[in-house]
C-alpha cells in the first residue's frame, strides 16, 4: 500500500469542544424545489451530450428533503444528516447518508470523530439551506465531497485549530476494496482562513480559503482549489464519480479553480450575491470556463425564495446553442424555494 501524506482542515465542519452538561436531542432540516431553464440552448434531451457536461437539468424538480438528527452532551454525541432527492443522487452517489459520525471530546483541546463527513474544502455543502447560491460551483461538482474515516481535531490556542485523519479513498462512498487509505491534516485561523490538502491513492486535492468582512452588510469570501485526479496511475483502482468521469471524458486529468463570493445584505429579508468562478482544466487544450452567477435571496419566515442567473463561458465548445450546435456559451435561469426547520 502506498504511503499517503495529506493535510486536512477543520474549516468547514465546525464544532465546539464544550457541549451542554445534559445530553440534548435535536431535529433540523430543509426541503427545497426548483425550476431551471437554459436561456441559450434547447431544454430537451437533444441539448445534452458529451460536450454539455456543465448543463443542469431543466424543468421543475424537487431538490432535497434533508433531516439532521443530533444528540450530544459534554463529552460524547452523534450527528446524522440524512437526505433524499435528486441532489443526493447527483452529488452523493444516491447514498441517503450525507453525514453520520460520533464524536468524543477527549479534553477541552482535543476531539475525536468517526464516521462519514462532509468534505471540508470550499464554501459549499450538499444541502441548499447551507449555501447562499442554489446551483453548485464547478469546484464542488468536480472535486471530492464526502469522506469516511476517523479524524482528530485540536485547539492550538491563539485562534488556531488543526486536524488530522485517516479515511477511505475519497471517491468511495461506502466500503474500501483497494487496501489503500487517505491520510490528511490542515489548519485554520479564526475560522476564516484555512489551508488543506487531501491525497487519496493517486489523486490529490489542495484548498485555500479566506474571508473579509467589509462592513456589517457586505462581505467577500475567496477560495482557490486544485484537483489532480491521477488518471495516469490506473493501478491504484481510483473510483470516479459521475462528474469526474465527465471531466476525464473531456481529456482532463484535473482542474484548478479560483472563486470569489461577494455578498450584500440589503434588508433582514433581502440579500444578493455573486459567485465568480474561473476554472482551468488540466487537458491538452488548456480549457478554461468562467462562470459568473448572480443570486437574490428573499426570506418569508422560514421560507427563502432564490432567483438565480448563471452564465458559463468557455474557450472551447462545451455547450449547445438553441440550434443544437456546439457553442462555448450557456446561460440558465433558476428559481428555487428552500424551507428550513
């Protein structure tokens, strides 16, 4: 088995070392649905082929029914995040378990966790209720998303936290038939700036993120991510997700993405934001894709209405236009509704 050295961050999966004295059982979750339409291409099956891997499904659809169960006290507890719907099928290989892990606060400085975890890289997660934008970035879509294993997290003081873990290969949602494991570690400062690296068999992933608060109503988040799928080393048995197969089918052995998330709160119930992602594929054509996405969020109690306009422009013909001819441009409109409880 190969020696795998990786670095893992605790930036995204937040936790606290101290819990309530008495264990408490909590239930939370969300339900979402959406309408999506391509504005520059056809909205039937003829619009989708090997060159349109960035297109989203069109028409009306449910998104995700998500329930999170948690039970915890001062020392031990668990979290079980379960979901059902197309978002689980697309981004979680149809696995109904998004997260399911137990934790043990060994001390006020050390926590141990074992089970299945959301990926800590980037700013996006599976549930639409946890994201500002409804559609997903390319970084989320084409990188690793969930991990199964054991993780140790450390409070280093001076606003520094670190983590190290041993997991199954990143692209295996259940089981491990390779005999290999990924090992990781990373560090964050003040919960805002972090660097992490994950190596899984021949694949590796690097992630840096930071955030700036301009004033009470305006903030900017930045994320840089690099993924190397390691497709030249077939002996490792790396198992690809559908999204990675799509990129590999385009001749990509990985990608690099840079993303900015400026967000402005106008009222307590109204805010808007941009996601500006620039993606570079590691392929012979040096393919690039620039994806500006503008999103408005309007809340009515626990219900949030999300109209969103997304544009993808590439330097290669990755899409289809309204005449069903190859094109380097695609625009889509999404109207989503998310209810949280």
